[in-house]
C-alpha cells in the first residue's frame, strides 16, 4: 500500500468520508466527524499507520488534508511519492 | 507508579463532583493512569430511591454509569499535574445486568486503556454481592488539555 493510500484511508476511516472529498477544501470541522475528538483519533491513527510521534505544534497546525501532507514530510513520510 | 487509597475527604481533591452527585464513597486502590477501584454504599436515604421508584427502589442506570465514569476520572486526575481538573464525558457504551438495590454496596472497578492528549479510553464494571450489575466502555476528556491540541477553526 502506498503512503497516499495509507494517508487517505486514515481520513476515510476516521471521518467516514469517501476519497473524492479529500482535497484542499477538506479542513478541520468541515464535516461533523472532524471535531475535537475526531482530530485526536485521526492523529493517533496517522501515528500508528506511519510509526511516528507528532509534536504538539504540528498537531495544532494540522488544519486540513493538504496541510497534513506537508506536516508528515517533517517525519520522513512523503505522502505524494 | 505507586498504588494508594483515598478516603471520602481525600477523594474530593481528585473528583470535582459533590453531594448529591458524588457517586463514590471510598477509593480502595488507585494506580494513576492505570486503574481505580472502590465503592459506594447505598442506603435507603439516597436521594433517588424515593422517586426511582416508589415501592420498588433501585439505583438509576444513568447514575451507575456516572459512578463508573467518576471512578475512571480518579484514575486520571491522580496523575501528576491533573489534580482537581474537570472531566467531560465523550462517549459511553453501557450494559446493565441486574438491579442495584438499597442496602447494597456498589463496588466499582475501572481500568484505563489509553490516556493521550486529554482523552481517556477506559472500561468499568459495577458489582453488587459479587455479581456484575453493569459494565461500560467509556471515553472521557479533560477539555483543558484537549483544547491545547486543536487546530484553530477554519485554519
């Protein structure tokens, strides 16, 4: 499974959405499931999926699907590779 | 981490609920971040027995669940730096198995499954007479901590 597939699957499973909505418009609180608890669940799922531990500032900045792709680069995860 | 007990006075340093909503009398053993167990003695003087129900008093299921959640809270608020913090419920799934009657001791056992970034996932079981009365999977939060990790809205 590619990093992109892993990344998308976390969003699909955590927020109950389909892959066609995963773009720059998919931001924090854009769907009811991406609330405060959903955010923590998504971060934990990404940490499990990629074997990383994210820093507090990156968790706070992780405000959208596309920002998340940038944040993961810091941890050696290239989602778009 | 060390295990210790809390009497009814010490307990109030870690559990912000008060009469008539404090559903714990004593914490027999708490291991911060791991587990907490204790009990509530139920006399006919409990405020809810005369009204739930007249002639057939039993502890409301919602309050049984509240007792489990309060004990799970103690397992978290006894962690360093969290003393006295307020917790909120996020999601509970509960199964009731028998009536909890006046004159009994409601034994409460809770276990922390995970505690991370202000969210605690745990489970709890309530007993009377050595039999399971209710059991629950619980998700609670300390909002003051959780909010430290959230994106700014519409960022």
